[in-house]
C-alpha cells in the first residue's frame, strides 16, 4: 500500500507542476487528477479480473467483507469484496494509465473547457511517469532487473525533458521559444510512447492488454497532432497595430467621468 501511495503522490506532483506552468487555478485541478485516477484504477482492476478470472473463481461468495477465525480477522478475502482488493497490485498497470489518460482528456476538454494544447503534455507525462514508477517499484520488490531498467527509462526521459525545457525558457522568448518547446514535447512524447509500446509488445500479454497498447499509441499520436495544431493557432495571434494604443496623459486621467443617464 505504501508503494501504491508513492506512485499517487509522484503523479499528483507532476500534474500539479504542469498545471501550475499553464497558470491553472489550484482549486480547479485536483478533481481532474483524482477522478481520472479513480477511473484508471477501476479500468485496470476490471481488466486484471477478466484476464485472471481463474484466480478469482476459486473463492466463495459471502455478504460480509471480512472473515473471523478465533482472534484473527481477514479483510476482503472473499467475493465480491475481493474485487476491491486493488492494493495487492492486482491491476493491469498499462490499462490503469490508459483509463487515466482517457478520462483526464475528456474532463479537461468537455467539463473544464480548457485548451488541449495547454494540458496534453501534462496529462501524458503524469501517466507515463506513474507507469514508470510502478515498473521501478514492482521491479525492486520482485528483484526483476528488466522492470527496474524499464521503469528508470520511463522516469528519466520526462526528467530530461523538464531540464531541457527550463534551459530553453531561460535563454529564449516569444515565438522561437514556443516552437522549440513544441519540438521537445513532440520528440520526447513520441520517444516514450514508442518505447512503452515496444516494452509491452515484446512480451507475452493478454488480448485486452494488447488492445490497451494500441489504444495508448493511437491516443498519444492523435493528442500530439491536436497539440501541435493548438500551439500553431496560439502562436499565430499578433497585434495588428501598435499605433492604435495611445499614451494616456495626466490631463486625461484628471478629467471627470460622465456616466450615461
């Protein structure tokens, strides 16, 4: 449970940081993260139950969520309560973050009415970093070197992007800065989605997970296209005439204001 909480805290920080850079109000961002995480958790758990039904079918059903044997009490060991025992990592991790991506994108566009180009990279790298941290932590617990390595790659690439973007912001300004940031976001997003797709398709996975990989790839590519289009539109806004804005003198300020009757 501690490891699971650490993944949530990491994702929450990355999401908050991205929203802060987009100048979003803190009071209106946390519902996006937590609702998306709950939906993602549900998606990953349902996928795991379907693909591992043989592990659940052996348990009997009982209306209470606990069993008591002498002085010992066991929680969530019987059905249907065992379905909610997500803290034992009985979750399809990729499907969990696919659910996060999908719901967060929906909530941002249709409920918050925010621009896609403002939060696409924040949503993507939040999910990707949590996925990488899950790989890393589970690899450490199970002593799986491959998972540890894959998790480190998924974590370090967003960190490298963060450093590069800060360097660009320190030396550039205006449309040139926006173009370079767009190129960096696009390159690292494609690099990560290709790497994640390769990691999953190079091993034996279920049909549901394979479908999740394809959806993850399509969602990301489509999101990149919308992100580039949105940033180009943003960069095309210019001031037509500077001369139309005249200097306000102290005489103008001291004039009385006449209100309409």
